[in-house]
């Protein structure tokens, strides 16, 4: 994101250059009149320069605006359109699409480059400013065959809408990426379809008033037989809008500064500055360097020694303060890792939403490392007016190099991660008694299992690789169970393990289990070798989906 007082621009390329006599600029907030539009021909020549103020608004729906620019037909085909907004603040610019029109037809841009991204700070997504009546949409500029094969390309969006024709032509890699997006909490709407893609493997499918709904991981997919959004009934539209709003509210509710993030997920117990110790040291320094030093040198008649005693006492005090801080906190960073994982054992698929927090007495020189498939969102204020520079290197991994962690300041990262995993539990019946075999890669502190008959069993303290006996639980199945997404809303991104026992019955389903782990095999420690196991607190809550023959 660019800072204020710098030029903001947008360049768009068109796959088939054509002559143009009209430009339509689609925007998702009121248009700005600052700047100008330049049309570039196939020869690289600037053909036309149009002031933004010359546009005429032809449509306004309250959440989208279309501005039309009419010009004489260009002397050669247009290849590129450049929108230059001057020093207009980026948060006042929200371009959805730019369409050119001429005698040969109309065309949308195939590629785009921009100086900034307004999505991080647009008013409708500002923290605490939920607008319940606005759901904005952006049109994809490229065909589905060119969509990203990495799920992170879709992670900024609360929902993706796909028509039947586009769905049939999606490459397998793109379909898999959309499946990862879905499992990590995204929403997908399919129009003109009455079935869900098998590649996404929904854990549960429901038919609700003409809509086939599937739950996959933390996400939801909706399939409608009708191909036009405006043909959906009022109930379906309301349900979709509410789903999208709930997804937006989750992100708007995340803490956006280190203090609030550390309250939600404390990385160390006491972050208070050691005022008493520092005050005592400073008082001693003042007394020693002042009256004590002066009296002793006066008695010895060596007042000129003050030229070296004052620097020496100052140096000694500095070393004492450093030693005090070292003894109090050491130099080893504190790390906390927590997450909620939906583990589909039948399909060997895991989706994790959680967080990592770091408190470093000294700034780590190696920075933080996350793999390519992890969405790492720093919980920091977002804005254009202030902040420090930060660096990320994507050469070999996601390397958060400089500016992300400061000494003695908690740093929190919200994480989402889809992956193929082989961890599992196995429920076996030995002489009429149920046993659980722990192959989750960490010790189980507590586990609750619901069989096909809606009976809940539990077990405590099962070491990794060992088995434990399940006993009937006093918990009774709730009339309506909600699943992983609602579980996330209750546990929050910090996946509080102490809160699980009180809400098990609300979320567990037949042939599923909830497990609290002492450790987290699904999230890597981003500090790597710079961290210490003794100073790392790691936990995981697993919502597991068993294979149907798993419970024997």
C-alpha cells in the first residue's frame, strides 16, 4: 500500500487492441474528479488525454458507480489505458473495472497494474465500521483458465461467485486452489449447478429451499440451479448476504494493535515495564555520580578525577541496567502457537486457522519464515499516514525480514493454512471397550468422540503414539449442532483450549471428535532455530472427521 502524497495510478492492458470512442469506468465508491485518463495505442503513442472531470455518471446504485467518457474515435487501436489520479489519497480510489467501446465492440481489460490496493483500508472494511446493508462485488478481469493456482490469490475476498460455464472450464489446479480457499473459511457460490464438485469434498450437504449447501472445513459452498443472481428468491439472497457479512465481521473483529492482540492471546504473563527496579538504579546513579563522587574526590583532593569518574560511573550504570534486563528477561524469545484445525481423515485434508505470537528481548536477526501455503496476517494498524517500513522476501519462502518484530514489543500474526496431512486417530473396539489410538503427532490432553448413534465418549491424557480407553461422557447431544465455523467463532483465532469442554455438545457431530493437544503439529514455529522449546507454548484444538468405517 502506498503512502499519502504520492502519485496513484492504474494501468490496464487489453488482449485485442481496438479503436475506441468511449471508456466506461466502473467504481465501488463515489468517483473522484482528480487526475486524467491516457489512451495508449499499439505503437506506444499517447493517443488521447482526458481529464477525470470530463466523465459523466451514467449509473449509481449506492454501492457501484459507472462513469462514461466520450471521445472522437482513436486514430489507431488502443492497447493500454492509464488512469492517473495524481496525489489523490488511495483510500478515495476504488476501481472495479474499465471497459473500452468502439465500432468493433466492447472489451474488458485482460491485465492490470496499480500503484496501490484500496481493499485494505476501504471504508466498508475499516475496523469497527460494519455496514450491514452493503455487499460490494468486483468483476474478474481474466478468464477462469488464467486464475491463480495458489489459494492465497482468493484469500482477500469474502466470497467467489462462479457460473456453470466457467466452472466446467476451470483447470484442475485452479479448482484445487479454490477448494483450499473454501476449506480455510471462504465462501463459493455456484450458479447454474445443482451439485457440488467432488474435488472440494464437503463434509456435509444440505438442501435448503432450492439451494444445495455444502460445508467444507471452515467454508461454505452454495449451488443454485438458476444462472442469474437476480433470479434467486429473497430467502436465498438474504442467506448469502448474511454469510458474506459474517465473514467480513470476523476480519473486522480481529485486534489491530499489539496491546489488543496480546490481551486476546497473551504471549508472556507480564508485559509491564520494571519501573521499580529502574527507578532504584537511577536514584542510586544520581546519588553516586553526584554527592558521593564529589565528597570522596574532595576528601582526597582529586577533583580533576571527575573527568574520568563520571564517564566510568555512567558506563557502570549502563552495564547494570543491561544486566538487570538480561537477568529479568534473558535473550531467548517467548513464542505462543495456537490454532483450530479441521482434520478430514477420510480425504487426508487439514485446514487450520490460528495465530502465532512472539516476544523478543532482542530483535531476531533472521526474521520470521512461513511456507508458501500459509496466509500470515500481521495484527497491526492499517493506514496510510504512519507506520514503519517492513520487508518481505518471497524467494524461497515467505520471509518476513525487517520491521515485523521489535524488541520487547509483542508481535501477533493471524494464520490460515490448508494442506494434505496424514495425522489421525483410530477408534477400535477391543472386547467391547472402545479405545482411541493417538496418531495426531502430539499428546492428547482431552478428547471427545461422538459415534454414529450420537453417543459421546471421552478420554484424558493420551500420549502420542499410545492408546487410551474411552468412557461414556455425561454430555448430551445438542438439538442443533453447528460445526467448525461456529466453533471458531466461540474459540476465536486464539483457539482457547480451556473453553472447549463447555461447548463440545454444541459442535460435535456423529463420527467426529474434538481433541485438545499439548502442542501444535499443524503450524510451524516461524522463528525456527531462534526459538527455544522451553520458551514456546503450543496448543491445538482439532475438529476431526472420521472415515465412516473408522469407528469399529
